[in-house]
């Protein structure tokens, strides 16, 4: 037996009541109706997304990668669809000073085998100069293709922190979709899993039961110290960096002018 159906119907103050399994199942089934409606609403949004108009890109757009400048259409790798994540970059900053949120997204998309199997290519674009980007990619152990879009305008360059989709028709390339802010969370599977847990993301903006543990600032767990303690401080790094060979504690976040 893995549940106590005769448990008292009360709990510590500020927590949901403790109930028997049948009562829990009834509440769960009620929530499931709303979850299914949410899923269907998402399907309807995706259908509308597929019907957005497109914007043609100039045919001579080039980006810079390991082999130097290449046509943007080469990022499709012969496929018809392309998704890119536009990674923010802090010029001159050491590895621990690069964007924590973009590190989170890039780490979640370490390869694109399932996208590729579906006929979709994936790449990461950044405004960083290639001579800074290349050693960072090597340090992080990323296997997805990276390119510098320094000096380019939207939608290939411009503002970073976006997920952007493109369609190729022979040599012609079209912008089909772009999102930023919380729209990029679709690439970050950890968020979805955390949203299923009792304490969620542990952030103060959440709508939690009265008396639930007080939430922290947004993104508080995107950095950690050498002992794995999440938080922002002078000896922290973006969390995945602690798995990289030779990483040590740092005394600065590494922002330009402070390292």
C-alpha cells in the first residue's frame, strides 16, 4: 500500500488538506478537464501560427561560423525548415559572465536529433565576435551549430533572446515566426517539469497556497556556486558550467569593466 487512505483530512497550516486517494482523484480529474482545454487552446494557437504571413529575407545575408562567412541559407543544411535561438552576448566577458538565461536555453537544446528527423534544422545565433564565441562554444561542449550575426539587422541579427523560425524554398528564405520573453520557454523543458511540482519554480510571482514557502527572485536558480547552492553571488556561474572540465569558483560575474 502506497497511500494512507485513512490519513487525517488536515495538514500543517498553509498547506493543502490531506485527503484519501479517491478525494484526490476527483480533484485531479476536475483539473484534468481544464488541462485538456488548455492543450486544445494551444493547438488552436499553433494552427493560427502556421497561417501567419511570411517575410522574404535578402538573398545575400551571411553569418560567420567556424569556416568563416557563409550564406544564411546554409544553416538549413538542406532541410526546408530552420529554428534558431538568438543568444545574448556580453563582449569581453569571461565564460562565467555570459547570459544565464541564454545558457539555460542553449543547454536544453544540446542537440537537435528529433528536430532533424522531422526535417527541421536548429542553430544558435549570437552577436558576439566569432573569436570570442568559438572558445566559449568549445568550453561549454555544445554540439549544435553556432554562428555570429554581429552587425546584422533583424530578423537574423538585431535583438537577442528570441526563438525565430524560417522556411526555405530553394534559395529563397522566409521569416515565419518569432517570439521572446516567456515565449522562449517552449525550448526549456525544465520549466514544464517544475510547474508540475508542489513548489513550482520557487519564484515570488507564483500564485501559491497561503503559507507555502516564500518564493525567491525570478531566475534565482540559474546560477550556482561550486557546492551547487543556487543563487546570485560573486562566486557563482551559470549552472551548467560546473559540469565543464577545469571550472573553478570566480570572484566576479565577469561583466565588462568588472573583471
